[in-house]
């Protein structure tokens, strides 16, 4: 019976570590989620409170796992804190994330200063003859300063790595977060182990066991972060940033890119506006010439939109525009497909699809509008014209003209339909084009 229990202990410890990680991430993510209501101070205070116990456990409490010997303080708490700082950066900005980092660093230096003064006190003996262990507090203070210095470097490094990997992986967040965490936690494990080796003569098994556990922690916390961003709070759309300075440059670029992002979007619907359409479409056509990747354009117009404004008022018309914009964004789906408001009640979708698939996308959008609450209540429908790059249609002007002409045909033939290549018959008195 004892042998069986001994064999199961590493696996029991593994389950306990997973439970600790789930509890830590769940509570901290919950505090981050309610920051708009209660302020980010709740999140930051909890982060700071955990710092002492994290350092204490990392220096004194070790458990055996199949991966080796490791500390829950380093594996669960420190790895989790680093991921939480990255999540705070993703959801907020560099101005916010630097606050807990600088606060922890200054606070730990303050601990060392106070402990240095406390050592000069003549200590009164209590009735139980207990006296404070100032040496232990000093040792912990130095470890906390060293750990926080590493955290300062780690936090900057994981943000830089996250942005750098963004140039390779774009909006695929899992590899960006996981690879950044693995790289930085490897550096941190080596740095913190050197301090433990000096202060406590920790064995080499602690280095390798702790590193392996941190790699697992990076994977688990990255999955949890992706789940949070997907199902709890979606990340803001941002272009990956190149970084050459630390927080000041991060903050400046954050604000600058937010301004560019807002200035490139329609104020009512939040969609990209006509200016961005011309820029992105020109870039996509240039890429088509190099790669041969298909490119189609859907122009979508709300049928009888003026009647909605006249009958129900412009407030209702604005609401319908926002609903259509949300539906288009949902149905376009892929990040490679851009949705624009060209003006008034006219929208566009630029997508890397062959003509038949682009027509099917248009038909999906048309049917979704008809089946929507506004479709049933207001009789709302849309007409769609589909154009596709080809040997004859090889410029933005020609592509737009083709899709626009087919939209006109859809309107002229009764509306609530999608006109593509197969349906593009000349109207009476009109010569068929392209």
C-alpha cells in the first residue's frame, strides 16, 4: 500500500498544481473582467498581495512531479502573474500594465530599506519568548527584489515577444502567447535558479524540473487566456507593433494606432470606410498579381432604405445600418475578408474567394438579412453584385465597375437577389460587358 501511494504522489501533485492554476487564473481573470465597473485597482492589488507568498514558496516549498522537482510558487503563481500582465497589456495598454510592474519593483526595494532600519531596534521579548527572524525577512527581501527585477525584464520581454511574433502569426493569438511565454519563462527559470543556488544551494534538479513545469504552465495558461479572449472578452483589433523602446514608445504607438484605427472607420457602424477600401483593395490586387490568390468584391445595397427612414425615422434607419453591419461582419467571418461601409446604405465585402464561393457568400448574406428580425418586421432585403478579378478585370476601377453594374442589375430585376457572372445577362437596350 505504501509503494502504491508513493508512486501516485507525483501524479496527485500534478492534479493539485492544475487545480491551483485554475483557481489562480479564474480569480485573477474575474478581477480583470470587472475592471470597468470597479476599476483595475482590484486586479493590481491582488497581483501585489500574491507576490510575497509566491517568492516564499519559490524559495522554500518544492514538490515532486513526473517532470522533476519544482515549486508551486514559481510554476503556478509566477507563470500565472506573467501571463496576467500580458493579458492586461492585450486588453488595456502599456500605460496600465507598467503600473503594477513599477509598483512591485519599488515596493520590494522599500521592504529592503525598512528591514535594514528594523534591524537596529531593541526587540522586546513576548510572553511566549518568540523573537522576529529579521535574517529570514532580509533573505526574503533580497529574493523578492531579485525576483521583481526579473519580473520587470520578463514583463517587457514578453510584450516585445508578443508583438514580434505578431508580425509572423498575425491575429493567431495562441502561438504568439505560448511562444512568448515559453521563451521568457526559460530565461526567468535560469535567472531565479541562480539566486536560489547562491542563497539555498538548490540542486540542479530544481532547475530542470522547474523549467519543464513552466513550459507546461505556459501551454495551460495560454489556452486559458485564449478561452478568456474568445468567450469572455474579445481583444481589440490592433496591428502588431515593432518596438525599439520600452513603455513610453509602447504607450505612444498604442495611442497613435488607436487614432489611426478610429479614423479609418465609419462612425455609425464601426466598419472600415471608403478610404480604407481603396487602400486595402489596391493592396489586395497588387498581391493577386504576385501570388495569383483569388479576389472578389461584393457590393451590397439595402433595398428601399429611404422608405424605412421616411416611415420610421432616421433613428430607426441608423439602427438598421448598424444591424446590417454586424450581420455582414458575422457572415464574412474570416479575418482575410474585409467589410466596408461605402456610404449611405451601401456596403462592400472584399474577400479572397473564387467567383462561385463569393456568390455563395452573397447569397448567404441575402438569406440572413431576410431571416433576421428586421427582415421579418420591416420586410428588409438587400441586393448584391459580385465582381471577381480576371485577365480582363485586373484593376480596382474595373473590379468595382463590374460589381456595381451587377448590383444595378439586381436592383432592376426586382431586388432581393445576388447577381454574379452566371446571372449577368444584359438588360434590354444594354450591351453586355466583361
